[in-house]
C-alpha cells in the first residue's frame, strides 16, 4: 500500500472533520445567541405588556408599551415595539382549560382587561453572516384584573345608650357607629375579623395579602362560588330564629361552614337599601299619648327572615324622618329597639323621683307585662341571665341590644385586636413614593373630580357602645354579630405618619391636605391609627349597586403567557 496515499486520505478526513466541527460550533454559537436573544426579548415584551396593562382602561396603553420597549436593550439594540404591535382586548379565564392564553384573548371590544404586546428583533449571525438575519419574535399578554377584596377591618356599629336616655323620643344620630377613628393600641377600638372563630394575626394577614386568602374570605361571605346563596351574607336566616325561644343560643358558626346568614336580597351579593324586602305583615308604628311605642301584630324579632326572608342590614339603622323618630322603613332600628318598646318615650320623663321608663322596663323584666305574649324580656336565672334582653345593672334597667340581635338570628362573629402593619403589604405601600398597585377613578359618592379605591368591609354589631372594646375572640364582655357589608371608599393611605400617598395613581381628595372631612352627608370617616404603618382613611357608605366596585378598584397586574 502506498503510505503517501493513506496520508492524503487522513488529511482529507481531518479537513472534513474540522469543517464539521467548525460548522457545529458556528451553528451552536449562532443558535445559542438567537436563543439568548429570544429570552431577553421575551423579558422586554413582558415588561412592555405589564407597563401597558397598568394603564388599563383609560391611560396611555400603547405609549407605555412602546416606551418600555425602548427602555430595554437586547443584543445592544433598543427593542422597537410599533403601535400596531400593541393590541388591547379581553382575556377570558373561563375558556376551557388546556387552551393557551392566546386562545383566551380576543382583540378589541368595548370592555378591555388585557393587552397583547409583540416584540420583534432582527438578529445577525456571527458565523453565518451571508445568511439573512433571523427575525426573533416574543409575545406577551398582561391582564389587569379587578380585585375587590373585603378588608377584614371590623367596622363597629353600636347604640349609644346615653344618647337614647338623654334624648327621649328620638333615635341617635348614627352613621355606621360612633367610632370615627379605629385605633389598635391606645383606645383599643380597632379590630380585625375573619368573621369565624379561628381569627388571629396570621389569618387576617392571609385574608388580605394572598389570593387564596381573599378567595377564602369571599367564600365565607358569599359562598363557595360568588353569586350563589351561600355564605354569611346570603345564606338563609337560621330557621330556629323564626320563632322566639328562650333557649335559643343564636347562630354560632365555629368554622367556615356558616350554616346561617342574613338572607339574600334581590339575587345580589350586596343589595341597595331600597331593595330590602319588607315583610308581608309589616305594620306602621303606633305611639300613645306619652310618645311610647305600642306593640302591634308585627313582631320585629321573628317576622324578619321568615319564609326565606332577609334580616335588616346595618344601613337600615338611621331614622329617615326629620324629627329622628322611628320610621316604618327603619328596619334594623325597629329590630334592635323591638319596634320602639326599648326606647324612652318622648314624654316618658322622670316625675317626683319616679322614672316611668324604668318602671316600664321593670315590668318587662319581671314578666308582669309581656308585650309580645312571650318571655323575651323576662329575666332569666343564672347562668342563662347572660342572654337577657334587659339587664339590671346597679339598680338600673338597660336594654341589651346585642342579645336582641342574637335572638333575631344574626351570625355571631369574632374579632382580633391586632396591629395595622399588615395593611402595608395589602396596599403595596412598601414604597409610597414609588406608587402603589391601586387604581382609582372618580366615584359618585365624592365631589366631582375626586377619587377613591372601593373596598368592602364587614359591619359588626356590638350592642351598646359603652360595652364595646376590641378584645381577641370577642372577649367575654360582649357578643358580636355580623350585620352586613359596607362599601368602603379609601381616600388616602399612609406608609407612616409623615408619608402618605394621594397621587394621581392613588387618590386625589381636595388636593390631599393633611386633614379631610367627609364631603357627603351620612358617611363616616374611618381610619386606623396614623402612628402605625399601613394606615387607611376613607368613607363608609351604603352599597349603591352590583358592580359599583368596577369604578375604583385594586388592580392586580399579571402575565398569563
């Protein structure tokens, strides 16, 4: 064999192998580079989509996406996103699972909640430079989802007994309650609630700051699926409350299976006050010559909630008449006052050392007079005397309004007197100056041009105001009852006493001065202690309609693909 010819064959083979190795290396380098560019471009598209979604529905959606693209460099080149590459539309989470997010996205439409961004970049090749550049494309869809969690701040409603005593013939001037500032430490008026028994700081934090917690709280209030008849707000009234029974211990849920509630109204999650259904046997109120209300055939303790009816909510508390007397449609006031029988009459004033009001309450207490034909007002022997509707305290007879609510079937709930720092995470206030995740728009409850974030918060009935104190698990001094949801218009949020957010992305109330007065009649300024992180300020008002939260909401911005 010719050795030189063999050597020539090896040279050819080596040359071929070197070419293949070079080709593979070049291919790997170019393909790897394109892959890395693809990853970086995807990040740029994601950032542009998230920036654009922050502007939904009324901001500069396209401009934000284009500017964010220009702010990102990929392969040393700014990412160019053209206007036609930014498409707004609707992302429908209800489409059959297994479909891609792009299949769930529909461009255009009158209602939008998502934006699709396409970023493109031509990538030159290091080794295959004679070949045309490779166009790399990255798509991203970001959704601006309306989140309307229930803020688990226990807004306390109570009856100022002293006001009733000192102003015979009138109802107290009440909004939601007499507590206008909720403080967690000094005055101990502020409390959180999970509504259920196992309430603690960790659970309250979970209810506010995690998606799972918010879903859980919604299920507690509205049922497992929003819109059904379950939950503490919409479950049927406890059937045991339909007839007075002195041994009834009330609706006492000890877990998430509430089992009884306030009854659904007008097939809505939260109904307006004017939608509350009057019982079919509701009668007008009757006063005698002394201005004392007289019993009628209507029983406010049991006739509300009968036959799948509904219990009155907190917004039925206030008198509608100019003279602040009890009116026909003051349903909650009719209930806690037992159609006015527990109120001092207009002319029922002490004369000659004798107090006719005390004499009348004593006649109920000892059973000599039974206005409704049963022993609801009669004193019960110990240990059941804690369930009395009238208490004897140091020789003074006092109505126990909380026990009236218990016998009516309002669900018992629990509170926790924790701290307010959890609000900082809930509101995204780690850096107030950098903005929050809150989105606001004008709200019709405020003057024109003023904004708020709409949340909801439970209203808890504590009976007499002098008995209220925020105690863990409800304490032993009083029992607490859920009486409905309030619409909470958050107008301002503090990171600390000297730093609060009221910018265009959050709130704008009268120039956002350090003081704020409710601009509308019949609303309550509510706040937690300004000395702690995460303080909120706002107005507690009655619901206006289903879906009112769409006007001003917490917005959760997230990528779906």
